[in-house]
């Protein structure tokens, strides 16, 4: 039986669900929420490899979904 691998698209779906929950459940619906996710180098490189080549040189990048900004940061 084949191994079931998670794609980054699945991870984006999860982030979208989290953003929707935060956005819809908030008592501050017009406000912006910022979530910072600090990752070890191997995990960070794995995620950023799904984005533009120019983004791969940075030590942080953001994904904006609704009023929620997910910022991925390379752990130093």
C-alpha cells in the first residue's frame, strides 16, 4: 500500500479553516490578526519551497487569509 503524503495545499486548507474560525468567531471582526509561526530550518525550507524563488531568500514570509496574517519565521 502506498504512503499517504500531505501536500502543502492540504496545509493551506487547514490555515484557511483556522483563519475562518478566528475571523468569524471574533468579537473584533474588522480587526487584523497576526499569527507568527517559528520553524526550524528544515521545516521552514520545506514550506518556502512551495513559493516563488524570490521568497526563498528571505528568513520570513507571510500568507494573508481573510483578516488573518500567518507569518512563517526561520528560527535562529
